[in-house]
C-alpha cells in the first residue's frame, strides 16, 4: 500500500519548504559511505517538522534503500536519475520511464560504433542489472554490493525487455568528451548525459531527477517553488535549476555551485545538516550559515502556493 497524502496537520510552518530533495553520493554521505548521526538527526527533524523528504539519486533502489531505512522519515526515492520513483516507506515502485526495446538497442549500437572500446552496464526495467565482463566502473567501495549483477559477453545482445538506463564506460575517452560526441547522434526518444559517476548514461529523453521529483510533487499538489534541492554533481544541475530553492555542496564542481542559491559546507563537514539545522531554527531563506550563501536568493521560502501562483 503506497503512502497516503500528507495531512494538512503535517504542513510545515511558514518559512520551510514543503519538500526537500537530497542527492546521496557527495551530498548526504562522504568517504565513510553512510550518513553521519548528525545528518540522520537533521533529516529526521526536518521530516518531523512536516517537510516531505525525498532521495534523488543516480543509484538504483537496492543501493538507495539502506539510506532510506536509516533516515526513518524519508518518503520517496527518485532513483536512476529519474528513471524510477519509489515509495520509500512501502518499498513499492510508483513510476518508471524506460526506453523502448528499439530505442535502447539503437542508442547502444550508435555508441559502440562511434566509440569502439565502449563497455556497457544496463539497468533493466524488471530490476536486473546486466554488466559486460569488461565493464569495471570506478564506484565507491561496496556500492555494488546490494545489486544482483549478471555478467554477460555482449550487453546489447542480452537485452530482452525495456531498458531504464545504459551505463557507458569509455576507457579511451574522457566522460564529458564522450557525452559531447554521442549526444547529437542519439536516436529520437533517448539522450546521453553524466550519470553521477565517472560514466556517461543513456536514458529516455527528458528523464532526470527533476522530472522524477515532479511525479512526487504532482501527487501532493506541490509546486517547484515549494521545493529545496541539495546536490553536488553534474547530474544534479537540472534538479537544482528546477527547484524553487537550491543548495550545492562546497565539494561540487564550479558549474554546479554556480546554479545554486546556497553553497553549503562539504559533504565531509556535514554540510546538509548545517543547512537543515539553519532552516529549522531560522525563519527565512537563505538560511543563516555564514559565508556559504551565494547568488541573489534573499526572499523568504514561499508558503503553500509558491512563487508562481
């Protein structure tokens, strides 16, 4: 049974967002691979204050679920950079957006033709993860431990159903260079973008963290102006631009920090907790975290109804 809509009694007080979305790697967690007790306490306090808390990650659900369990108030998880939306409390899938069989095959064949040394991993809509034998992505230690990975000789030949995402490893080409070379050649209905790891990712066109969050927001009548988003990666830029208020971590690349309203301390310095604690104790936006504020976001966080109506 999926979660019921939030009751009006749980509406957060004026000055707080209605929904807060958090990237995982590089944002909620650091080198330890788990959120600190301070971060967990901050997330729980935010949920207790009536703010819907949501994970927005490039990870598939099995890799995101342990964190959702640790942060007990987490309501939803937008996974695979928007390709899957999960009800985190019920561990049930709410929505997914996959490529058609023909779109997925054509996109991968184009990538292999243009970059012959390409190596593939893919996330199937039925939950399987197929990795070619020579696909060895540079992931944080233990990140793949919760996945059921089937090794195959040729991932394109192994496709037997809808594909959510292709992970594209290009040993001979820098990731962003590969994205630039392949982007104009992708077939209609697909696109290639950074995955959040040092890998490119092919997915259905228009699928990203912000479109996944839109699915959650539409369930509750929440507008983007009533959302605050936290992230650190190139795959977070769409989400940070879409949300009414945005926070980049100080460990984020310059192009990510440039689109955010607030730059928080790094993930290793409990940056998420610093901002959330300031949101809960303060009354406006941007939260008072000292010298970390950038941009021109000086207006208070909008109340229910948001800036656009």
